[in-house]
């Protein structure tokens, strides 16, 4: 199948590369010249496991190319995926500026019948709007059909998720579009859900909102466990073994961040407002998450009279491991509060340092290893469960910290592992262990 993908960002690039690996002829169109030049050389502008290998392999075998030119990129393409960003506007709703730009550019240059597929996360009704708008702007007498094919990719495992996801959702009110999209996606060999446009759009929002709610729920139970003497790790295990609940996304911590959950929960709330429907559960998911981000600072303030002048080692700043993404990372609020309390911060993150420096306060000193961050600090705080942070030996905290006190926002150690190690250990939803 001849396919064009508009937008070589995180979703577009992974989608384009994986579709080319299935044997399709794919051209990715992006207006960023520098990015396109890099991609043509086989270099990926983002780090995703396995992506560079597939990128180079498919460029070499002639299945994949890149361009900044719509006319050239759309030539002979039967299917055109739109995979541009839909960031959050100030009122929480989705910003459709890039969708509108892509729609106008396709309409201007497309000179043959095609199927337009939306990968981007968009509010219910947007696909119909894209079709109407594109039809009104077309410069040739051609027919376009439309389908929604939302992505469910996690950063850091996006290539794996593309080939191993739980399902593929295809929404269309057009028979031919549904048939062609099904044919393309059969290559992934995953269960396919066929539905209408608006339900496909809703599935994406509802899935992310549900997962975010699951996290906020377990965080609430964690806080209550702490106050009532239960251990959230045991509670989550016991709950998760019930297949109706499932064990995934039951890890209590300092709240969710990233480019999807915060944005999509707010967008869904805003969609509700537009149709005069309030969603108290989702509202509280967002509220609980904001509160959860500050919980580790509250714990520290409870433990010490004051944080003024305390040297604190911050371990991990990315919103989750295996990504350099700092968007909505809990570390943003936590480091801000700690600095306001007068603490001195020395931070370590294996890959997010460059991005973190553009977002976090200049007052934070960055180091290149856990050791360096911990040496000479008074206490340490884990904010991201990177492998090297998870496996940093407890005895080293004892050796290097002036007071062997560890605040673990990601429950990296079990309570039993910490007992008797000479480290005072505060975590989320579990009893505190004294040194
Ligand atoms: C998410 C969805 O998983 C994906 O399907 C969607 O397309 C995009 O958003 P991503 O943001 O990459 O993916 O990360 P994910 O692994 O889902 O984690 C999101 C956040 O939730 C992270 O901050 C993570 O630390 C937190 N989280 C996750 C928890 O606090 N507890 C959990 O049990 C799971």
C-alpha cells in the first residue's frame, strides 16, 4: 500500500517506520527541514528502542522516505495518515491548530482520491470536521474518505507497542475506508476493533482517562493504607490478581505525568463542559494527581522541622524511566517546592538532564551519577525508578548521606529489603522503616 504520514514527530515517525516495516511504501512529510534531513540520513531525532534499526533497514530497502514537500510526499498515496500534535490549550481543551494546517496543506496538494486517517488524539466529531473542511478546500475534483485510528503507544516502548499492542481501533463510517485500513492493520496481527468515527475518538480518551483514574485510585488507597497500617504493595497485589481489576497500573507513587494522561484527562473534562456534562470522577482523578505530586514534600516537612539549607539528592527527574521527556513530570512541582522551602538540590537523571535544565530551576546542580548526587547530601529522594537508581545499593546511602534517610516516591525497594539495613526509609503507602 502507498502511504503518506503527515508529521514525523513521536507518533508519526513510529507509525511511518512500522508501517514501512510491514512492506508498505511510506513517505513521511514534515515541515521541519532539519528533522527531515536527519531522518533521510537514517538518524532518529527521538530515542525509542528499536526505532533507528527499523528506520535504517526500511530506508535501505527503499520502503521509507522523508520529505518537506506535500506535493511530492502525497503523490500516488492511497492512504494519508495525520499524526500531528494536539497540545493542551489554556482552558484544557485540545489545540487543533496543527490538524487544521495539515488539513489545509493536504487539500491544497492532493490531486487524486485518498483515504485520510487520523492518528492524533482528537475530540469527538473532529474527524467529520476534518473531512468537511478538507472538502471545502480541495483544489481538484476528487473524493476523500476518512477514518480514525488512534494510537496507544507508551513512550520508551512505542515500537514494541505497535507490534504487540492489545488491540487496534479503526473507526469509519465508510465501507471502503474501513476495508483498506483493516487490510493495512492485519499486518500487525493484533485484534482489531471496528467502530464508527466518534466511538474510535472516544476510545482513545476514555482509555487514557481510565488508566489515569486507576493510578489516582491506587494512590488514594496508598495514602489511606499508610494512615491505617496497611502496605499498598500487598494491597495492590491482592487486588490485581482479580482479573476484573488487573494488576497493571496499580503502582502507587508520586502521580502520573507525561504528554498524554494530563492532557487527555483535561481535554475530556473540557469536552464534557462543552456539552454541559460534568464528570466528578475524572475531575477528582486530576485533583488527586496534583495532590499526590506534593506528597513526598509533605512527608519531608513532617519529618524535619525545616528544609532550610538541607542538601537533598534528587534521583530521577523524567516523568517515567526510559524517556528524556520532562512534560508534566512530578519533579517540576517537587523541586520547585523544595527550593521554596530553602533546600539545596543536587539532581541526577541518566538521560533527561538536557531537557530538565531547560525546565527546572537553574539553582539545581546536575550530576552524572547517583553516587555523585548522593555524596555529601543530607537525604535522598527518588522521583523516577530508573534501573540504576532502583539498583543503587542501600548500604551506599548509609555510606554517603550525612543522615541515612531515603524518601522513595516510586516504591523501588520492598519494606523487607530495607529492614535492618541501617537506612531510614519513607515510601508511598507503606510503613516507615527506622534506621
Ligand atoms: C500513556 C499510555 O500508556 C499510552 O497508551 C498513551 O498512548 C500515551 O500515554 P506514557 O505517557 O508514555 O503512555 O506512559 P505510561 O507508561 O502510561 O505512564 C504514564 C505515567 O503514569 C507515568 O508518569 C508513570 O510514572 C505513571 N504510572 C504508571 C504510575 O504512577 N503508576 C502506574 O502503575 C503506572
